[in-house]
């Protein structure tokens, strides 16, 4: 599962953006059922471009939902794209943003994405 976080109005090279990404990594590290597999290299200073997504190992979609919700609630400018994919299956993407995000809505969307990918695979 790939998670692509962003903060509206900040470039990936800005310290505030990088600190927000580190918050997300820290939340993942503190949550059982999910782990960071790879963290992108720091973006090249003075260049534009998007932040590379984090690759997560997920034991439980519920754990990912909890991490994303906690991270989004810290700043309403934050948003996240989640891509769920299995080998030989088209990925399914969901997007979430805002501080008042519904936990059940986010969990339902993520579980639907996981199910859709699994159904295509089988």
C-alpha cells in the first residue's frame, strides 16, 4: 500500500512539509498492524516535484485508517492519496483531506479499495 501525503501550499523541499511527513512516519512507527517499508529520499533542494509516496506493510486496514486520520487532523491543509495494489492487478486509489474526516468513511473507502483489488486478483 502506498501513501502519498501532501500539505497544501508547501513544496516538498520546505522544512514544514518534511516535518509533516516525518509526523506521518512517526505515527506509523507507533501503531501496530502497519509498518513503513520504505521512506523516499529527501527531495532535491530548489527543484519542484511531488514527494514520493511511502510504502507501507499493512496487517490491518484499520491501523492505516487510524494513522491517516490522526495525521490529517493535525492540519486541515493536509491531504493524502492511498493506492492499494497487488501484483497483476490494477491499483485502486482513494483520496482524503481535512481535519474533520470521518473515521468510518475513511475505513469504508480503504476496505473497499482492498476488496476491489483482491476481487480483481482472484
